[in-house]
C-alpha cells in the first residue's frame, strides 16, 4: 500500500507541475530562468548528497563522455525544450505529448542498440506519432499564439529524454543511481546557465507573492528532489509494470488539474488524439512474453 501511495504521489506531483509552472512563467520568471533556478538547485542538492552518502566517482573516458551526453540530453535539452514548450502551449497538450517518451526510447534503442522492432511496435509508433501530429495541427489552427511551436518543443523534449534513457542505461548498471544523477545534473546546470542566467536575475523577487514562492519551491523540492527519492524507494519494491501504470496516470492527473483550475479545456478532439497517443504507446510498451517486464522511467518534467 505504501508503494502505491508513493507512486501516486509522484504522478500527482508531475501532473500538477504542468499547471503550477504556468502560474510562475512568464509573468514572474522567464522559462529559462526557471530552468536555471531548478537545475542549479538540484545539482547542488544531489552533488552534496552524492559526496556525503555515496562517495563514488564515474571513472574512465568512455563513461565520463557518456555521462556528459546524458547531461546534455536528459537535463539541458530536455528542460530547455520542456519549459520553453510549456510556456507557449497548453498544459493538456504538453501532458499528452510527453507520453510518447516510450516511443522515442524504442526508436533510439533500435538505432543505437540495434534492438529488434516488430510489426506491432512499428504500428504503435505510427499511431502515436499520428496522434501527436494531429494534436499539433489542431493547435496550429487554434486561437492560441505560438501553441504549435510549444507542442513541437514538447516533442523535442520527449525525444531528447528518450535518447537519454538509452544512453544512461549502462551507467545505471555500473554505478549507483545518485552518482549518475549528481553528474548529469552538474553537466546540465553548466549548459543551461548561459540560456537562463539573465532571466534568473531579472525578476524582482522581493515583490513575489507567497503563492508564487510556494510554486517555485514546489518545482525545486517537489518535482525534482521528492519525486526522485520516492521513485528510487518505490522501484526497490515495485515491478516495472506497476511503475508504468502510474507513469500513464500522470497526463490524466495533469488534465484533471488543468481543467479544475481553469488552465485549459479538454475537448472531444483532444480526447480522440489522446486515445491515439495512448493506444500507440500501449502497443510499443507491451511485452512480447508474459511475465517479461520492460524497465520504464518517468519523464523528467
């Protein structure tokens, strides 16, 4: 029961992030300034945790280069595209498009790791991508300036994260998770700093109302630190298929929260596109053999 509670809380935090981040940006802090605040804070926390608890280092040229590539794809490009896209598009669009991460993982696994892709998985890729394209085309015709560009950035975010999951797998098998995470956040912090440094310095923080400070702290502590710790604990007791169920709960919660707080509208058209995306992801993620589970990780938002 505690595992279910932890996984549900992770899904709820991630689902809330889509609407809460929209409260802060761009009115109070620009999207890239928000990234700097979040990533640098997380890099400091995980760096200290790694030194105090684990005291392990990544060694060798190949592993160090791989860790840098993971920082670029899993933190820098991922976060720049996510917050840049969320700043432009609607929370529901962002939540739905993030679900295609397993599709991008499969594509990069086939390209980089030479994994076999069957006809069912190819069908899933086609269906999910078609649903995403229809959602983007619907956004382009909607009366929301730049909405389609935001959708494209969210797609790039999911693509970058998919590549990261493939690249990070050998490191996670060789080193402790906190060692890898502290390194990739350090690399990510160095890269995102030039993009959002000015945006992070521009705001008059003393004028921020309490609810905006609460939202910023939620994104630093809740979305980054607490979700990582809860995921790490839950994965020690839960099988990957159970984790996968809660991953797909995230966009559902994001939609409910966005509609509840009046941040977005869930139309019949979006529901149909959502069914296509979820259906395609299901075909991609389904295992070929009963009892054989595929490891999944939550999208980094």
